[in-house]
C-alpha cells in the first residue's frame, strides 16, 4: 500500500509540472510541482524503489509536456523521453545520497546545485535536450522575470527549486507540529520568495519599458518577416521549388518600402540543395538575386539547404562529412542561415546546436543512425559551425544574430552573438514538423526569454506559426497564426548595450557545477572513509 501511495504521489508531481508548463495558464503550480517528489524521497525506504519512482515521474513529465515531438519522429521522441528521464533522475539520486550522509539541509542545497549543474551539462554535451530547463516555465510571464538580464533562465530554475523546498518544509512542519511559529516562518518565507522577485521585476520592467518606448519613437528603419506556410511533409522538400521561392518574394514585396533594410525568411526557406561555392550560379537562386536588385537597400536573411565539398582527400574532410561514391569525394550537409546583399555578397552560418537523434547522433549512439528521421529536411548527420557568426550588412545598421530553430532555447549560447556585435536576434525556424500542437507555441515563447536576457529585439520567421516580433521586455508583436501565409513589418531600433548576462554568461550554472563537484568529492571521500572504518579491526563488519 505504501509503495502505491509513493507512486501516486510521484505521478501527481508529474501532472503538476505539466500543468504549470507553457502554454498553460497555471504557471504558479511550478512552485509546488516538485514537492511531491521531495515527499517521496523522505518516505521511500529502498534505494531502487526510489530510483524507479523518480524515473517514472520524469518519464511521465517528459511525455505529457513534449509528446508532440512524436509527430516529427516517433523514434526520436522515444529516445528523447527515455534519455531525458534518465539524466533527470541522476541529480535526485545524488541528492538522496547527500541527504542520508549529512542531513536534510545539505541535501536540499545539493539538490539545487546538482539540478543547476545538470541543466548546464544538458546544454553543453552531445545528448543536449534542454527544452524542459526549469527557468523556461516563465516564458509566458516575462513580467515576472525581467531580472533574467542578470541571471538568465538558470535564475528561474533557482527560484523554482528554492520555492519548492520552502513549500515542502512548510508542509512538513504543519504535518509534524501544526500551526506553530516555525510553520508560519516557513510559509511566510515561501510567500516572500514568490513575491519579491516579481516585485523587483516590475521595477526593472517599468524602466525598460520607458527606454523601449523612446527608442521605438526614433526608429526609422524596418524589418520585414515572412511566413510562407509551406507543409514540410507534402510540399517543402518534394514540391515545386520555383513556386516556393516566388511565394516568398511576393509576400516580401507586399511589405517592403524604402525604409526596409532587412527581410527575414524561415529555416530552409530555399529548399534547393546547393553547393556553397555555386550559390551565385545556381538556377534556383536567380529570382532571389533579381529580387534583391529590385530592392538594393534590402538584405535578405534566409534558411537554405547547403553542402560543402572537401574533395577526395579525407584529410580535408570533417568528422561529420559523408562520402559520395559517384564523385569519390567527401562533403558535409548543413542546415544553413544565409545573408545576401544586392551586390551578390554572401555570408553563411551553419546551425551548430543540432537536435540529437534527428539532425545529429552522439558518437556513442552512431549505430542507431538508420532508425532516426531528420526534422530539417536533410537526411543524415549534419555538419556544424565552429563559431557563432554575426551577419553585418552593407550599412552596418541591423547586425543580425542568425539563430536557427532549436538554437533559440540556448540562452548562454546566444550571448556570444551579442558579444560579437549583434544588435538584433533573428530566429528562423520550421515548426511545421510538429503540427498544430503546444510545441510551436512553447518554442515561440522561449524566444521571449532570449529577448530579456540580451535586451534585444527579436525578429522571428517561422515556416508556419508563430512569426512575430518580440521587444526587449518580452512583449510579442504581430504574432501570426498557424497555417496562414503572412508578411509583417515593424520599425525596430537598435541597441548595442550588453547586459550583465551577456557580458558574464551563465554564472549561476557555472557556480553550481563547481559546488556540485566539491559536494561529489566530499561524498566520495566520506563513503570511502566509512568503508575503511568498517574494515578496520575495531570497526563494524
């Protein structure tokens, strides 16, 4: 019976976390969503019982929140659900060990440190899938977290975990002591923790709103964002390429005026496979060059499907390169952002944060390559860029960060674009693979957090829903609905300042990683010392 109650409690926690996640209106539930698992940790008597319950909890949360990944790749979805659940279980297992060794307070401190360190690792290893980074929970409430310009989303993670620990502590004291003084201190601390960051955020937002309003009033150059609405399953990679390009051009020209200097098309908007050294000569690109020559003041930022040939010598190839038997040469395939001027100058950036299981596979899972499908219209493991690149136009006005799809959930990664001079974030994506589900809505809202962290305007072009603009305080402007072709235009000011988060990066996560390392070393030494005492002549055997 006890085992059953533990299981039900853990599942209740999964449901609370799901119910609090964007785009649900019940965000505040995130501050009690982990409390059931804290209760399970207190009451599970056997190690493997606890591990199995936590693993199930994480699996259910992943499935409930990101089930829509299945629409794009069933195999990739299963892999994501299971792998994410496993790695999410590890911080809790380590926390249990610390708590048993040193007590509740060190255990709770270690939980915060281990989870933050896990999220940091999850953004920087081969199996990266940080969609459920806890700080993303506030994506639909940027007015609560304007202080992300200092902490990034990891500040939200710290807020959530601390809030849950205080909530659970208050619950325990009420159960054990009733309405005592210590209970009221705990519940008051929890309420203050919830309200104080929101109050601070309101003050920051008031100042930033005035700044943004003044800047917009002075802006005189505009950006056009296009949403072509091409079905990725039936049209985009098998349909008429000429017609798709003409559609993009027609939609663009409906909005372009003499003050337009940047036009943004979505990820893989130009689906023609092209060698990078032949873009100027490629037949499918002729209409694009003609379009730019009709509007010489315009720069075009678009997604393309590009390839790079390394010749027959394997020494010139990369680790991700493929071998083409016909030409006996090595080449890479890329999910690319391209920047074109009317004078036919070209700047390229290759997507570097690739989706595990669908655009790339960790080296230790390479044997599973044939099981997975690609989300971006290019088969096989893709090549990637070694650095972030900023697209600088002829007039040096809008210096664009070319953020491709999945990359927009990596806050710390994006700061490097701004440090390199980007004064506008352009997110190009093709969320059509997921269908009309919460997935594309979550993805757009995560872009609001990137605006807060960098205090930059965002121009977001999606193949279908949600193309929009996002201002530096997280307001969404001119959002375009799902399954509708559209073009939108907005005068956007440039802001060359760098926030604390941009200058210093994710300090919270890095500090947590160091603290976690110290705790782990201490835990290992403590466990080793305990074993030595048991083996000593006077110790227990």
